[in-house]
C-alpha cells in the first residue's frame, strides 16, 4: 500500500469524550512513495440515524430518520479548488482539534440505528476513487443521577394481580409485588430486588425471573413511525411457587457497561430501562410480568448532597475520567480546565471508572457507506463502569404507588 493513515487522539487512546469537550489529535500519514492527490480532507461528524423496514400486505416499506450534531470539514493538504498536489515519501503529521457541542447525545450502536461520532481522512482524487480512513470515537453526555428527580433516591415498588380461568370457574388471585431500594444506578452496581408472590390460585408458578431490560425506540420522521427493540441487559433466575403458597424472593441484578438513559437529547433514538419480574406459570397459562422503570446514568448518586456539583471533563488514557470542582470555581479557570486534554474525572470517596464495551449492543461497521475504505471497520462505544458499593434495603420499607405503564406502543 502506498499510503497508510493512523488517527490518534491526544492522551486518549480509547477515544472517549464528554459532550462539550475538545476533541484533538494527530493524523499520521506514511507514504512509501510519492502520491498525487487533489487534497487531503479531514471530516469530524456526529449524527443519529435510524433505518428499518416492515412488511405489510406483501409490501415492504422503509422507515428512516436522521439528526446531525457535529459537522466539521477542513483540508490538511490542498483545497476544494486546487488541481493537484503531491504527498512526498515519508511520514507526515497533521494535528486537529474540534469542540463538541454541549447537547450531543451519548454514542450508541443498535439494531436499527446508531448515534455515531467519527474522524474521517479522505485522499481526494477526481481522476480515481477517493481513498478514505475512518475512526470512531465515543461521546458521553453527562447523565448525573444527582440532578435527576429526588424520587430516584427512595424505594419503588410495583404490584399486579391476576386470576386464571379454569373452565367455567375463575381461580383465586395471584398477587405479585416487586421492590427495589432506589431507581437510579450506574454500570458496575447491582440492583437489589425483593419479590413477594402470594399464589392463592390452583396453578403453580414454575419459575421467577428478574431482569434489567433496555428498550430502544427508533423514530422515523417521514413517514412518522416507531419501532421498539427490547434487549435483556442482565437477568437472574429464581425458584417457583407452589399452589396456595406464599414466597418471598431476594436477588441482585448486575448492571454491566451500557448506554445511559436517553429520552430528550435525541429525536430519533430513545433509550429507557426497566426492572422486570417475569412469573412463569405452569401449563398453558401466559407468563405474568411486573415492571419498575429505572434510570441508568454515568455519574453515581453521592452519599453527601453537598458533593453533587460535577462538571464534564475529558477522559484521558485507557480509563477516561472526569474531575469534580467546587461550585465557586472561577469562570476563567473553569474554561481553561475544559479545554485541557489530560484532565481526569475524580469524585469524592469514589474511585474513577473503567471504560468498557457494551456486549448486549451491536458492533458496527463504520465504513458501511464508504466504497474504498482502508483500516479497521468495526467500532463499539465504551461506557464508564464503576467499582462502588450497590444500594441496599435499609429501614422499614414504605410502599409507593406506581402506575405500571408500558414503554412499548
């Protein structure tokens, strides 16, 4: 190959950034012999795109939508109006920097769409195909649980009742109750669950499952339509309940690396989470499901409410982090810090997170739209995972009313 291209981020090998941060790095071109091009173009882009099809009455219809968040184009060599320039033999270094908008949603790769941020280098050659190199990077919108509704700090529960028809008769009710100590979590924690199954029916419960479920809503703009993808993020199994018996169950659901809740920052992709308890009945009877919505963030709840002022700082190295500041930090110093490339995220009494790939979402080909792409194709965003204690049930539990509405249309 005449030309190879490496895209490197400054002091940030994993390529993780928070919304509003400065993305900077170096383009390294290596030429084993001189190469003629019209120009070398650098593009930084960030956008959300959805595309899927559905079949109805022997007709397949396409649905799609798009939102753009970042679009920056510059020329490392040549220009739009230049005719021809030569890349000399050897190694050529070009630096770049681009400010991310504050309203960027977090990176996500899904079945019917993605929220994707990339750096693309193109060797423009009108007389031949363009030669392109692309690298994806992760953008994380700060989802600080400390600034969500105070109700996520208190216990939540959900109840459901069900009777079953046995010929002309109806059984006594099956009562199901699910409880969690709080409604906000970050990856790395576990969600403690308590369940009470009062089976007054004559049908045994064969198995009870607890799961953290991610619901991804893809929204088409023209024509207006929606599709919901259901992903089981983590699950555990428990024993059943005999007829005319009552049983209390306790377990924990681990929260792995996963995208944060996203409801308002993106108009074509929405992500929500819920804890589910599935009660599987014996015989032909349908399983019963009880749900509680939860919020998955990337900044954990603080034990001390006086330590909840957090700002976005750029991840650095293999383990991106952010730094917390006092609320009275001078504006000049804050601006200087926000543009620095090597700041770390540090929270009081909390070790910095590691950054890991989400294995229940998709690894995508970021070169799917390029005809003549070189270099690696697969990309998966990285999400912060904390090594911190999980919440527990403490003190007497006071039930809270919950309207068990479905996210699915």
